[in-house]
């Protein structure tokens, strides 16, 4: 896609992190995708540098929209992992015309029934978990999938038990498939090969629309953007390039 002056459209790519984490988790993608596109990673409310704020889905959507307005850019592609993916869907459903593409990873589960009950139990457990213990467990988990420098950057930017708790609580009982169906933008579902729960449910999302692309990050789990950053970035970059080449970006 090119402008009337013949210039190539450069979409604004906004990266949305998972619950309890922060924008620093996207450093590999900021570097790789940033070579071709304008890329911004944001802290959602209740996370990172915004830990003092309360996470709600509405506040998160507003944070994304504020970023869009602040960057004053053209077409927007949202890339969200886990909680960030749910925020991306909700935002695209509300601000339909401003979103030109979605890359959704680790967010194919609807939190109803037994799954919703288990999520509520996790929310309760987080209320009872000391912050120091949570941060230690998070750091250990991150160290098992990411490079030491990346783990340190995430830790330095601030882990958030309240963000994890409120983020999980915010998605329970929400019909994200309805939001997904109402989004007009092309979608790529990009899950880690070993992300069993999301792989199990991704066909339900894929079947909700005709224009959904699916891909897998081989050898990776839920945090596939950290575990296999090059593969994640390559697949995401190819999807964005297709949006540009097929004039999906306006």
C-alpha cells in the first residue's frame, strides 16, 4: 500500500504485554520489527511504570487509544500476547476503524464454566501470595524461557502481582469471541506450539471468521515471543507485510 504521493505506508505497530509483565518483554520485537515499521511497546495500567494505576479492560483500551493519538500515525496493527491479546481484541471491537490488523497470541481461551472457576481460584490465590514470592516465581519462570539480559530488563521495569490479579479477573466471564467477530481487521492467530490450552481452543476463534490466518511458533510455549523471538518476529513481520502489499492498510 502506498500513499497518493507514492510513499509506502508504514503502519504503527503497538505491542501489548502479558499479565504481571511489562513493555520490556518486547525488546527483541522492538529491534527486529522496528527495522521495517514504527513500533511502540506500552505498559498497560497496573503494570511496569504504571503499577500504581488499577488495571481494568476499559483503562487498558484507553491506554492503547491514547498511544494511537499520541503517535499521530496512520494504520495501526496491534500485537498482543496473553492479556495483551484480550486487550487488543476489546480495543479493536470498540475502535474498529482505527485498527488495520491484529496479531493475537496466547488468548484463545474463553473464561467461562470450569475454566472461569479455575481462573477465579487463581485470582484468590494471588490475593494471598506475598509480592516477593510472586516476583521470585515470575523471575524463575522468565529465566527458563528468555535470555538473562531480557529477564533483567523486565524485572527492572517492574513485575506486578496486582496487575496479574486484576488482569486475570478482567477477562473472566467476557465474551471475547463476540468481540473477535465484530473486528473488521485481518487477524493472525499466533500461538506457541506447546501452548496446549490456547492451541486447543484456537479453532473456535478461527471458525468465528473467514479471514483468520493461523500460524505456530515451533518449540515454544505460552510466552512464545520471548522463547523464540526471531521466529515470532519473522511470522509477525510477514503478516504485516502482507497487509501492506494487499492494500489492507489505509
